[in-house]
C-alpha cells in the first residue's frame, strides 16, 4: 500500500510540474504575442520605408519649453538638425531662450551652460569634418597634379635612352674599379684560385 501511495504522490508531482510548465509556456507565448502585436506597426513602417513605398515622416521641430517652477526643471527636446550648422543654430536658440528670462533660475543657467557645451562640441565636430574634407580634397588635387605631371612628361628618344644606359654602365664600372683599388691599397691581391693536386 505504501508503494502505491509513493507512486501516486510522484504522479501528482509530475502532473503539477507539467501544469506549471504549460502555464509558463502559455504566459511566455502571450507575452510574445503582445510584444509582436505592438511592434508590428513599427515593423510594417520600417519595411515600407526600406522598400520605398512610404516617405519618411518629417521630424517635428523643436518643442517649446515647459517651465516647472516647483522642481525647476525644463524639459526640452534635444535639438538635432539635419546638418551640424542647423544643430548649432538650434542649440543657440535654446541658450537664448534660457537666458532671455528676466530672472534666470538655476535650471535656466544650467540649461544655458549645457547648450553652450553642446555648441562647442558640435563646432569642434564641424571643424574636424571640414578639416578632413579639406585633406581629402588636397590629396585628390595632389594625385590629379601628379597624374598630369606624369602624362605631360616627354618620353626619351632612342638616342637619349642609349646615353642614359651608357651613363649607368659607366657609373657601375667606376664603382667596381674603386672597390678594387681600395682593396689593393689595403693589401688584398686579386689572384686566380689555385688548385692543388694531391696524388
């Protein structure tokens, strides 16, 4: 009888374990379905953009400041322009708006300081971008000038080519002769190798 009860309790545990597993699987399935349902619109929009069926929506312009006196916090949208110059102009507008208050609060001053820092950072990035562009243009101009220089060079005639070859041979012979003279002055003697015959 004891063996039957043990078997029954083991079977109950297995059933409970299977029920918990099924419940967890169902919950995971429902969570995944909810997640996919919410994001399906975003996926469809992205797919339409990639396939060219839909034009990208224009990003809304800079939102107005929300002034919250209690917490002294200003919530603004980060101004990002299509170009770095537009971004700098947008940050300047943010700074001007923060300082334009008659009695600026600490939040206004912090916002103006943040805007100034972002302006400096964006100006530095713009300067690096312009410097890189000028280097690329200079390299392209130099390569073009070198190609023009090579193209405009005249090829030597047959007689000039022979003269150049003769000058090279002469320089090589003088070099070999000077090496031999220096070796002889240092006591080295050039002899033919001798072969000793042994019987």
